[in-house]
């Protein structure tokens, strides 16, 4: 029997596309954030509000990843921001090759930042580099406060954590969610993670998120 | 179920190597980090399904998980981080920097006797 050392990167093809994407984005000094969460955490609502509120200061384009439909891209386009929809037809994550194609369709010259709204899933998308500057994880209070402990990888890897739907914590709805616990558990995994408790619906807490986003965009100029 | 994507890429790389060396692979060893979230059982299941009818059929897959490394910001000690307990074993500080996770690597392939071992 013959043993051969190989030493080849298994996801080399994806990594090559991710590198190409980051070169395209860096050349144009565009911020690119890969947004990851469970389905229904409010990623699209967060983006719609962010795009509208920052329309005078930060020009945002969006790459939408879903298993099916262009519902999300349509919601983004209603704000007049450009959006490219990718349908993965069953796959649980976006690939760098898909993002590469979408980047070529976006009017990059007119943009300051590109958001990639990944397929709703807290596990799989975190394993595939897309060429982004950073990942941001979104968690809504209805999902429970044990998610950083149960799904640590994405919290360990992300630059920012948006805790969405905090409006549900008020008004006697009896949502059991300990903000301090999430804060502490996320920081235990990642001391540098920026944490923003927000409500994309009421606008509560959004200003701090906008300030952070604005600083990220400026740091590339 | 991103293991299917990983398995597809893995089979492609093994098939390329097998063709280059004109050999029949019987065992392949890969390694991965902790943040890739690779589940051995799911990956092996996907791998076994994908190699049906290819020269890799029957290849035994071994998966090695490499520990996640962290660097303590208190004492500078580098240690294997457990995400369930991130305390520095040296100074007990919980302030650490996560070092890059090990990528997915096809480490080695074992071929049937008679395989050409020259690089193609």
C-alpha cells in the first residue's frame, strides 16, 4: 500500500473566489458585511430600516440569499437600493462563486457598503468565506437567550451582534430573554464583538448601530 | 447540511489526485478546525453516497479535528480553546484572542499497491 501526503485545501475553490471578491471590494474601498442568523430574526427588516435611515450618508447595496423566491430582494428594492437575489435551490449557505457573480451585477461604483444577507441558518453559512470584511450575527429575542452557548462558532467569528426585536421585551408579552446573559455569553467567546440591542420595528437602539456602521465605512476611505 | 458541499469538494480533490497518480484510493485522511462545524457522521454519510460509481468507491474516510487556538491577553500564553470554557489554563484570565481556525485540508491518501508515486 502506498501512502501519499497531499496537503490540499478542500474548500480551495471557494477560497479562490472569496479572495477575488475581497480584491474587488478592497479596490473600490467598499465595506462588505456577511449577515448571518436563523430564519425570521429580522435581517431584511433591519436592512430596510438601515438603508432608509442612512440614505443620505451611506449608499448600500444588498446580495440576498434564500432557498427560494425574490421576496427579500423586492423588499430591498422598494427602498430604491440595488439588490441581487440568489436562490440556492436547497443549499443551506451562500458560496463565494455565487457572491462573485452578484458583485458583478451590483452597481459597485455607486455604493459605500455591500450587505450579504446569507441563507437563514446559524451553523452552515459561518463555514464559508465570501470575501467579506466581517460577519455580523443577528439574534431576535423570541429565539431565546441560550443561542451564543448553543451555537458558539458564529458568535466567536462575528464583528458585531445585533439583538433584534427588543420591543417584544416590553409590554407584558412575557418573552423570557436575559439581555445581560447574551451579552456576557457572547463576550466570553469574543471580547471584541460589538453588541447592539435594537428594534428594527420601533427604531430603538438603531442609532448606536448606525454609528458603528458609519465608522466601519469611514475606516476604509 | 453544508457537509454535502464539503464532501463534494473533497471527492473532487481525491479524484484529481487519483487520476494524477493512476491509483485506486482506499483511505483518505482530512483535517478540520472547530469552527467549520463539520459533523463526522454527516460528512461520512455524504462522502459514501457521493463516491458510489467513482474510482473512490469504498474509500475509507478519516477525519481529524484540530483544536481551536487562543492567545491569552493576560499572560500571552497560547492554548487550546474549548468554546464551553475559554479560561486561560496558565493565568485563569478569560480575555483571549481567537487565532485563525484550522482550514479543511486533505492530508493524505492511501492507494492500492502498484500505484505510481511520481508527481504527475
